[in-house]
């Protein structure tokens, strides 16, 4: 495995999907698939606070999860976007496509 791959993780705790470690080209496929499985069965609040590194593939993953949630008739919200991920979302002008929960807001 490439360095950093083992640090990527995702886990479901109730309605909260916690994503951590690097979300980059090398790790995004596994994280995206695991997230999709959780989204398929219920509404989720995706907590991104534990992410340590991102590239543009992380933005693609979020957009894919939104699309999948809509297809499955589920609600999805994102919280705790790291600054570097929020910057990429803004750079690609997809702010309106990625539902970010405000402070104290849940699903």
C-alpha cells in the first residue's frame, strides 16, 4: 500500500458518518464506496472533521454522495469541512450543490 492509505478511515456512528485521514486520489475510491453503502440505507450527517489531507477528488466524492443520496431518496448534510476542502468547494463553485449543516443543525 502507498504511504498514507492506511490512515484513511470511515465509520458510521448512528446517523453520523465520520470520515478521516487523507481523502485523495489514492484513497477516495474505498472511502466513497463505504460512504455510499451508509447513504443507501439511511439519512446521514457526514462529519469531515478528521480529514487530514484533500485534493480535488474529495470534492468529487462529496458531489457523488449528494447525487447518490438523492437517487436513494435520502437526506445528506456535511459538517466540519476542513478549511482546505471548503476552499476547493468554493474554487470549483459548487457551494450550492453541497449541503453544509450550520452550527447546531442536524438532518
